[in-house]
C-alpha cells in the first residue's frame, strides 16, 4: 500500500499539483509544497528537490525520485522517534543542529555573493599580470646554510665580503658542526621576501646574497648556484586556479568585514568564559 502511495506522490509532483503545508513555525514556509506527513511531520518538495540535486537524480527518473522520497520518510520517522524521547532537546544535539543551520546559511550567502559579484576575465588577467611581474623572467637555484640567529649569519656574510672565507668553507664548517645545509632548490622572485628579491637583480652564478634570508628554521646565507628562464604558463592553464584564489580571498575579506561590523555583546563575565 505504501509503495503505491509513493508512486502516486511522485506522479502528482510531475503534474504540478500542490498540497498545503501545516500551520507550524520553523523551516516550512506557507508556499512550500508538502508531499506527505509522517506522524504529522511534513516532507516537502524543496526537501526532495535538494536531495535529488545532491544525488544527481533528474525529474525524469521516477524510480530515483521514489527511492529518495522513501529515504526521506524513513529519515523523518527516525527523527520523530528521537523527538518523542526528548533527544532533540539535548544540548549537544541542539548545538549540532544550530551549527548545521549556520553552515547552510553561510554557503548560501557565499553563493549569492558570488552570483552578484562574479570573478571577471579582467580580474583574472590583472592577477596573472601581477604574478608575472612578481615572478620575473628567471628562476634561481639556491643553496643555503642555516644559522640560528641573524647576528651570526651577518657575521658570516661580512667574512665572505672581505674575502676572509668562502661559501664552500662555511659549508664545510657547518657540516662539521652540524648546522643545517639545504640541498639546492629552484625559486623565483615571488617566493622570497622583497628585500631578498631585490638582491637577485643582476646576480651572477656563484654570488652570495648580501642579506640573510629569514625563515622559521633560522637565518639562511644564500648562494646562487645557477639560473634559468622561467617557463611561463599560459593564462588559460591557470585561469581556474586564479579564479578560485580570488573567490577565496574575497570571501575571507567579506567574513572579516562582517565580523568587524557585528555588534558582539558578551553575555557572561570574562572570568567565567575563561574557566
């Protein structure tokens, strides 16, 4: 009997007939189409359409629609049982439902913002050209010796400058004392700080840069072992990546703006919050 009822509901959906939703607060709107009540709780057309979209089920797939509707009914039946035992009022469950609602609204808001302010070809072109300028036309194969503090790295650079030592001698000393020495890697100017990038202008193979490179591991004395031309990708090869980058940056900035504009009122004393 239930099987026949579900087939009938799917057919009614396809011909566009509607039923009235119950009078209740919550997520049900007055113009929502209610397909079936499960112990008085509604399964709506938007719920079915959402599941169909998520599963890739088209409107012509009657069997797929019926299976999803059956799944929704079973889901509602379990939820009804949980509510009857008061599980919906548990703090953890209420928190999960509230956070899920916040996340759904965030995703929808982000989607609306993207529709209203899409990334344009001009935006992508501007980022592409700026990246080319930062990268330059050369890559540099650098080798580094890592010192624990800036003063020690600068002292080594002074000794190289005045000819009292060489990079290879410092490297041998570092190996003997256990200081880190990184194997040569290729970098471009966009991958180093601006002050170091400026030193790469006109550098010759074998030169040691006049400033140490600050990294989380320490201060690096840098030697340029080789150079080569940058293999510049075509804009069409990086268009999608740039678009994703712009969307991410815009949404991060939007979130920060909304956060800064929000009126935030602590409801507990700070000492209670920190306990």
